[in-house]
C-alpha cells in the first residue's frame, strides 16, 4: 500500500500509518459489496457509476477475494478508497433548494475527496458506516430507497421529479454522526441525532400556509427558561386590541404594554394607550405575554440567530399536537417534548423552579438545526406525497 498509493489516498493512509479501512482480519469486509451496490444505483444520486470505476473495482474485489494475496488485497483497498472519496464528495455536492443559511458556517461546500475518508475512519465500525450510508442523512437514505421503488414501479415522470426534489432537499442535511436537529415542516416532526444514532423524535406544530416555517439552517445557542412572549404587531392589532376595546383587560390576559423594544423598556398604563388606533393599524404598540402556565412559549424556548424570528419552544396548547394536520403556528416550531429536547441540549434537566423571567442559559455545545420540507413518503399502498401545504413542490 505504501508503494502503490498516490494523491489524496496516499495522504489519508500516511496519516494512519497505512492501517487498512476495507480489510478486516486479512479479508475485504462486507463494506466492499455494499459500496458496489451504491455505485450500481448511482443514477439515483444523479451520478454515473462509470465515473467511479465500478467495473474495475468489481474485478479488483473478485481478485482479492479469490486468492487472498496481500498485493491483491492492497490494490483493492486503495481502489475502493479512491473511488469512495470521490463518490461521497459528489453525492454530497450541494444543490440549490431554497435553504436559507442563517449560520453561514453551515452552508455546504464542495468536499475534498480525502475528507469523507477521514470522517469514515472516525465514525464507528466502517462496515456498519458504509452499510448504513451514514455519511448521508437518514432522510436522504429513506428518500433514495423510495426513488428506487418508484422507478421500479413505473411511477409517472412527475412523481419521479418530485421525489428527486425531495431528495435534493435531504442532500444538504448532515449524516447522523453530526450532532444536529432536523425539523420537517411537511410531516410536522422533529428528529435529533448524535454519534451515529437517532436519539429522539417528536411531533411539532409548524407554520400555517399563510405563515410558513422557512427552509433554514442555523445554530442553536441559547435556552431561555420562563420566557416572555413578544406578541407580533399584527396580533396586537387584530387580536389583542379588539379584546381590550370589548372590555377585556391586559391583566386578565397576562399581558403588559411596553414603551419600546429596548432591553429596559418602561411599562405603560393600559389606559394611556389609544387602543382604537392600535386596532386600526395607525399605532404600533409593544405587547408581551408574561411567563406562566398559560404563556404561549411554555416553560422554555431555544434560540438560533436568524432574521425571520424563528425559534423552537414549549407550548401549553397540547391539544394542537394531537391534530393530524399541525400546520397551525405563525412560523415558529412548538415542541411536543421540550423538556426532553432540553435535557439533550443542556445536558441536564431543565430547572424551572425559579420564577425569574427570561433566564438565558447558554448551551454547553451549540447545535445545528435544519428546517426542511419533505413531502415524499410511502404508505401501505405504495409511493405517496403529503399535501403540499406550502406549494414548494410546484
């Protein structure tokens, strides 16, 4: 191997003192056959099998298996790694699917072919890693399988194109060895991953058709315990002001009016506000709901910097989570199990015994969160699509 290796393959093996990746106990592992299977179906990824030397690889693998000759094994090992590095690089090549990168560091970049090899070497048993296609998101792997079934079943060109669009959306998601969260606004579900495993999933409430949850990637940095809810201006105009004009008090709604959006605003007496002007849209007033059992944010919210004011949060409205269609929010993500997600993010139980409002708690590890939109699915009857609530599949 030392004499035959060249280029990025040589650099990779030199760093690991030429310890093999594909050979276990003097034989090629099952990873070789699994990888050939991916090349055979590389058209599913929009790639050509011939670009990665599939036929030559088959011959090299057969030769290595037939006689176990060290030179033949070394040759197959190096050919597999050369092909694998280039294939994963190209499979993960970013495509434009409308994802907004609130954290620019999460924007996919074209990989150098030695990067997938280094990642694979650090990600558990290599044969398992290859067998699971664990450099790709589990959502990508599911949709790739779905696409293969659709093509085999002779699905319409329109359906094939729609699955491929979904596949490209999943292409930009990390694999499970990256600690991260995925929120799918189509199915209204959330998943979180770490160290190669799915650690949890839950139902969520996401944006309605008129107030859509965007496709966005950002980095969660803070948990806020006992949060306020800053009421959007349009709700102050359309919902709160009419209630006040009909006789409801801000106190009964656990709401306070504030002078401005600074860090230290003054509380305003409700009777000093021209509620008719607020209801008509002529005046804009800052309103916020106080922390407590009925607060729309629940006990905690999780923040990542973004320009659209999107965040993840607890909710007291548990009945909404039981609905089959959970496209009901103003764009933010309401969590079925905020305490469970908080334990994972904070590496400890969420402590809410203190009544102090707005307790900012930095996460010990900042965690990427990906908000996506995957409509393609499968039922007992075969290939299916969830309703395109946001009209993004057109």
